[in-house]
C-alpha cells in the first residue's frame, strides 16, 4: 500500500539527518521512511555511514541535526524517559556482538530484561535457555562466558540478546559477518 494513501506514520521516519566527525561528513542529509511491517536493507561500502545511522537511531550517537521518528514520535525531542521507552522497542545485533565479557551468556541474553526488572534471575535463566535454542545453541551454553565461545557462537548469542525482549524493531549490523552458512540462512531467511 502506498504510504501516502494512509494516515498511519511510518514505523521509522528520518529527515535531513547529519552527523560529522571533525571535517568528515558521515551522514549528509539522510531522509528515509520505513513502513510498518516491512524489511529494509541499507547497503553501502565500508565507512559509508550505515553503522553511524543505526547508532543515531538507537541513541548511541547524537546526530548534529535532523529528526528521527518512531511511530510518528520525534525521538530526539522526547524526554529522556520517553526516549528510553521508545528505544526499548528496538533490538540490535551489533557487528561485533558487543557482549559483556564479565557476564555469563545467559545474563548477556537477558541483560535488558534484567536491567528493567522485567524478570527474576531464575526466570531469566530459563528464558535465556529457550532463546539460545531458537538461535541454534544448546541451553547449556548459557553457563559459559563469551571468551569461551567461537566467533560464530558469540554472534548467535548477540542475536539471542537482540530478540529476547521481542522488540517491535530489529536492527542487524552486518549480521552474517563471520558466521557459517547455516546461521547466515537463519538470519537472512
């Protein structure tokens, strides 16, 4: 359906987004709409700003100017509490996994849920086991630390963490880098 024919705002709307690092312009007036219920891929060369765009949407970086809306609400203009609520609806699989080395896998998977007091530790541990199975890992992997895992297993744990809270929006930053073909099919398929 043509987005202009409906009154519902897109799930994500970005207008005239700019981000520079010193003299280097990384985002130079990016505008895009991502309709609800769609998959959207951003393709570009290394250093073209894909990860910076994701980090701005996630609030890990502040853009120099422009607007970012989720469900019609300007994230950058919202109160800090509301921004956190909007961003809690987003799951993210980072390019490098971004796991906490000092926490066992099960705590990495349920970190956000534990931080928001949405689960008890006992319930979180069981939930982590179930989510690990969804990404092709045995629940017993939950007792290991990230340093005890292969790169592909770490990526799967990162995916498990991204989907643990059942987010409305799910971002993947180079999801198949370093993975075996079977995991690539799980993510891409």
